[in-house]
């Protein structure tokens, strides 16, 4: 694993975090119905974690000599509360998978601190996906 490949992969992750921030802010605004207050709050609470992840990634990219991306991944269109939660679950599961892979790459790259931080981010994203899965269980039709 060379430095430029590590930078490129971290930029892919940063793009995902920027997308997550937009996704959560948008979905908080779009939540409807009797669960709106709780869903809106849930989405907004997640923004802080995603911002911390994005900031860490941007800082690490610069420390490695790269330029942080400003381009988010596309945000899935979701019209209902359930579709929003399902889209969030998909994104969080992908982020967990990506960070687990990136931690292995960081280890191979020889950056133990980065590997440990990425493992912490796997834990964060796993927690988000578990909470979202619980919310989707027995979702009223």
C-alpha cells in the first residue's frame, strides 16, 4: 500500500462522510408523521459523529500530503420515514465495511494510529447501524 493509494481510499471515505452529513440533515427535515420529533432528533444527533469522522479524515489526508475531497457521494432519495431509515442502514453498513477494510490497509501501510482510529470508526458506524436496525424492526406499515 503506497501513500497515494491510502490518500485516495481515505478520500473515498471522506466522500461517504460528507454524503452522510447531507443525508442526515435532509432526512431530519423530511421526517413526517407521529414519529417526526424522534426521527428528526435521531438524524440530527448522527450528524455530529459524521462530522467528527469527516474532520479526522480530512486532517489525515492533509497530513499525508493529499488534498481532501469536497465531493459527497450521491444521497439516496427517500420519500417515507421507512425509506429514509433503510437508506441510512445501507450507508452505515457500507461505512462499517469500508472502515474495517481501511483499518487493514492502514496496518499494511504501517500507520498503527490510523488503524486504531479507523477501528474506532467501525465501532461508531456499527452502533449507528444497530440502532437503525432496531428502529426498523416491527416498523408499522
